[in-house]
C-alpha cells in the first residue's frame, strides 16, 4: 500500500495541497502548496478552468504520481440537513434517505450525491445529511482523471477537520465548534460528545475589518445554536471555538467573537493540536489554510469515516492502483504454490494407482485359492460373489425338517385356530429351519395361555413354548413371544 498521501482541499479562494508520507513513527509533511484562484490567468475563466489551472500548478511542483489522492470541497458547495429516520441499519437508511431529503432540497434529488453521518441512535436515528450536485463532482473527477489521479475519497474539508480534532486531539476535545473561514464564506461545525451534530455554511457579508467580520459570524453562530437547541432539546455546552482557514483573523477578531458568544476562541493548528505529524522547521511554515488538507491525511491514517461522495471509485480499484506490484508478486507466488500442489497431487495419484494394482493382485490370488478350478479370471470380486451364491443355493434347506411347509399355510392355520373371542395382534413372524417365532399383543396373560393351547392343535407344530409374556405399559396390553417347533411331516 502506498505510504504517500496527496491531500487536496478545494476552497472558494484557492486550492491547498499537502503531500504526506506515512510511517510507523508518525506522518511527515513532504511538500505543501497553496494556489490562490485570484492568480489565475485571464484565459482560466470560470470555476472549472481555474481549478484545472491550480491543479496543473500543484502537480508541476509536487511529485503526486503514485500517491493516494484525497479531495475535499468547501462546505458552501454542500447542502446540509438534519433528519430523523426510524431505522438503525445503514442499508435501510440509504433506501429511504432520498425520499426524506428531496422535499427539503432546492435541487432535484436525481442530480445530487448524498451521504450521512449518524449522530445518535435511540427509538429514532438522528442523522446529519450532506448533498452536493453530481455535476460538480464529475467536473472535479474529470480534472483529476486528466492528471492521472484517482481520488479515493471526496469529502468536506471543514467536517474532516472537525472529526480529526474530536478523535485525535491530545487535549481530549469533545464539545466544540470549528469555524473554517474561506474569504466571504465560512463553515461552522458543532461537535458534541465527539460527533458532528450540525454543519452550516455562513456568510461574513461585506465586512472588511475583523470586528465587522466577527459580528457577522457571531450572529450566524447564534442562529445556529438556537436551531441546535430546538432540534436536540439541549444546550451544546461548547468548550471552545476553533478558528481555521484564514491567516487574516487577528487577536481582535478572536476577542470580538469570544465576547459575542461568551466562549473561548482559539486559532487551530491541526498539526500541533493532534500530533499527527512530525513537525520540522519547514513544516512550521504551514498556514491555517492547510488545516483541512492536513485533516484528510489524518482521517485516512486514523481510519475515521467522513462524508464520502466518491461512490464510483471501487475499493478494488483503489487497492489495485496502489498495490499493483505487490498483487503481481503475490500472484506469481500463488502460481508456484499451485504448481507444487499439482505435482504433489499427481505423485499421490500415482502412488494410489500402485496400491490399487497391488490390491487387485491380492484379490486375484485369494480367488484362485478359493476356486482353483476357475480357468478364466476377468473380475475376481464379481466371480467370487457369484461362486459363493451358487454354494448357498446348493446347501439351502438341504435335508432339513419342514422344507416342504409353506409360510402362507402356517399363517392360514394360525389365523383359523385363534378364535375371534381372543383379541390378538400378530406383530412378528419369523420362519427358521426347524421352528417359527411368533410375537404379538393381546389383552391378558390368560389369553396368551389360550393362544398356546389353540396352536397345539395345529398339524404344523409339534411343540409350543411361551418364550416371554410382559405387560407393555405404554400400550396397556400384554406383549408375548411364542416359539413353535415345526413338525417333520404335517398330519
């Protein structure tokens, strides 16, 4: 797997790129670059052309080939909604998400890509849902495709930064508001108990000074807090506000914002806040505009799930692009292992054939000893079975008593001898060479004696013996067995 990650944060004012090398000891920033859209040439008119120009500038200065690529977009390009659904299973949530979301969006849901994060689960599941126009995502993917880069994640920069702080902060920040300022635009993320509960895009208006900007943002955050209390019926109890994304905010801005919201305001340095990176003197020159780009590498290495809009990039494609050489090496090794197993199977098969041939020779030898008169041997097993059956036929009932008595005659005689007054059920009839075994059920022990007496009248029997007579508790009847010796010649 590639140990280099290229994080691209597409902002409204420009593009921030960070190249990170991951290792067991920590992550190191190899290169970073911020390209302002205001520096684009005149021929790069329009958002897509400016983005293409900025990406050309970045890839000309940062070695991006072979690195895993992660992309984030500005929160102002995304519609955020808070929803409740009666399901906990992600598959069921996705099935109903478009129907729940469509009435609240200003665009057709068919032209949107959506994703959600679970806020909390009880009887109802609270979600924060993000939706972005598909055409904007396709335009971004096309620009990256021309540069031979395939983003394996397209997410929201400010949300990724908030997730990084909530999961990886060394001070254990769980309740806070992250404010990402991007020129006249800003994104506010409320995090409670380590989960993003609400995201809103704010406007700084036409304010040019820090105080005016702080007033506009404070008003937007206050409206957001009122919405939060209405939605969740609770106060978020924010510990502090982190300000990210701009190097133009000064201490006056922080004091003004802190006074308006009565909350501590601190400028975010994500690399230092989370200790995600091994900082060097070169790295310390990274400005607050790189926080969102740095967070992309953070959620990748820490395994944090962000919003994900890139559904077209299959996980197998991602691993193939990153691990092509390793997969080929493993394939070659697997081929050799397969060949070794095949050779072993062939050898075992030949060994088994030799053992079968040896067994056939032993069977033939036994057959010759048992039937020395046989001159032609084709299938010794079948021939031996035929010979044994012939011997049995020659000896069966030879010179034995009762050979001429038919079973049907015996059964007819027994049936006629037992009167209807005796309730008897015959359950077993076994004919031997010299005797017959009868088994059945009757009502009483006296009835068993009566049956014996009646059978003594038969011309087929010379001696009747009651072998057993027991009360069967389950049937509530007497179960008996009678042995009748066959007469030599029926009278």
